[in-house]
């Protein structure tokens, strides 16, 4: 039995904000390494039930493209929403997609 709940998103902006909140939770639970490693983070997002707005699992490329295509004001909002909590700030996967 699959215990994951998959939420169907129709808005990329909302999906990106929820992924940033998920990343913050991982960090606050002491899993900073998951947020610093793109491959691992994308796998964690898929395991948590996040899907693209077309309903597909994320790949590293689709993840980067989704964040790369966000409007600038949404990117800034996502950056503000993400928190390193008690971990020493490093480069999160969310920050690296803005380059």
C-alpha cells in the first residue's frame, strides 16, 4: 500500500512554494545533506508525493526547469520562505536553481 499522498497542482508557483517549505522541514529535522544534493532532493520530493503540474515525477532537469521558469517575484518569495533553521547555511538546491 502506498502511503504517499499526491497533491495535484495546477499552479507552478504554489508547487515551488510547497517544495521550499518541504526543504525547510528537512533542514529543521537535521537533513541538511538532502537539501544540498540535487539528486537526493529530487528523489525525496518524488517520495514525498510532489509531482510536476502534468502529474509526472520530477527529474533533475524538470526540477531545475520548473524553478528556472518561475517569475522573478516568485523566486524571491521562495528564497524568503526557505530557512536553514539550525544548520549552518550552505548552498541549497533551491538557491542553486536561480543561477
